[in-house]
C-alpha cells in the first residue's frame, strides 16, 4: 500500500501547504484507492501525482468544515469527464449532512454525474465496511462540530501465490490457483503438494488510525492503542503553543506524545500543520518523539510505501 498527501495545511491554504486531503493507494490489496477529506484544489494537487481519479472509489469525509470538503464538488465534476468514469462509481462516507452538501452543490452548478454515487452517513461510532479483507470503523472525535476519525484494520491474509513456481510445475494460471491458495494441500498429476510451498509469507493484521480535527480527550489513547500506523492532525507543533489547542479544538505535539506512549504505533504521520512553523521547528519535533517510532511531518505530495 502507498500513502500520498495532497494537502497538509490547517484551516487555510498556504504557499506550501494546501488544505486537507490524502489518498491511500490500495491497488495491491483492494484494486482501488481511498481518499480522506477533499479540501479546496485537491483535484489540482492530483494533477501533480500519478493518482488516477477513476481509481478513487471511496471518499471518507471527517467533518463539514470548508477546508475538508470544498474540493469535493470539483473533484466529482472533473472525474465525470474521464472516459472510464462510468465503470467506477464512488461511495462517500461521512457525517449526516454530506449527502445534502453534495446533492445541493451538484444541483446549483447544473452538474449531472455519469457515474453512481452512494452515501453512507452516520452520527455515532459504527462499523461502515466489513469484508474478508478489511474492516473500517468511524469514531466520533471532539471538535467544535461533529467530526469522525477512522480506523482501518486489514485482516490476516494468506500470502501471494508464486505463479512462476506453479508454471514450472505445469500449472497455468486459472481457477485452480484459487483452490491452491484456499486449501492446505492440492493434487496435481497424482502427486500431493503442500500449498504453503507455493505461497509467500502470510500478511499479518495491520491497523491504521486516522485522526482528523479534534482536541485531546482520554478515549483517544484507547482508539490508537493497537495501531501500527497513525495519521493525525497536529495543528500546534510547538509545545509553547499547546494552550491554543484545547481552546481551538485541535491537537498539539504534547497531545500526540500523550496518546502514543501507550500505543503499539511504528509509523506516525503528522498533518494539518499550522503555517506558522518552519523547518527547524519540524526537525526538533521529530527528534524529540520516541526514537522507536518513525515520525514524518507530512508535506504536500509526499508519498510513502507502507
């Protein structure tokens, strides 16, 4: 899987930071990409990447503040003009009101989409996706309007088939490959083989916690406790500014340090960064946080393999 940040700023677009959005490339795992929030000019940022808009089939909106949703109508409208858009609809997940926001804006701009749009709205903690590969839950945060974080859990998966090894045995790609992967053993040319000999190592469970706009509350510790990867807002990087965080319903670096101490996190990404901070402040933050955790302060268009 890959992660690419499209906008990493807080509140307003800045010279080097656009408003909020990032995309998970789950093409290997799920054959699709997922977008989280869609701030103003997100589609312009996509033009500077290798992301294909028609591969984005799920959009998760955290809350209805402008810096998280103003790019959504433009993105949907432009996606409409792509040749393969009819073949890939979009599901939009978000708090109650996201359906009305999209439908009203499409109506007022006289935009008729040629692909299906489905909506999943919620107003409390709930599981919103559960299939054989992944579980996604929405989790209420503590912002000045209704706001949700997301937890993505990839279930334990069997390893990938070694097709070349099977071809050497004389087994060509086809339905039989599925049987090999799902069974402990298989018979070919009157010989019994152990399926594990043709599989890579199993893929262990992986948990990703996404924390958009919120101020700290004790339950956050439990929310991130078992996470391998955390993507969190950190509007106030300098601990001297921490007093602003609670007043403005955001997180400071002190809050981040608080909730990661009891977690199993191995990879931490900080985004939604105030434009007031320079590179030196960013470096000092990275150096200060627990050395057992790999920390990145996200910048627009940064891309990571996970």
